[in-house]
């Protein structure tokens, strides 16, 4: 079964290195963004699969 991905929205904030949240290193920041992107992809995939089943 082919699944078409129609939209992927990536939200991010660009900040200078000094403006990062205190106590949050690069790896923690990267992991946080990665988890957010994966969660959005999961939601999108579940929605696409649900729409396909309704047809």
C-alpha cells in the first residue's frame, strides 16, 4: 500500500548560542526537536491511514 505524505510542518526557533535555555545542552535540544518531529509524523501517518480505511 502506497502512502502519500502531503504535508510536513516543521516548527523551530533560531537563537544565538548564548540565548539557549539554561541547563539545556545541544544534545538535549536535538533530542527534544527530534521527538517533536517524530510525534508530528506519527500523527500525520495515523491520520492518513484512518482516511484510507474510511474510503
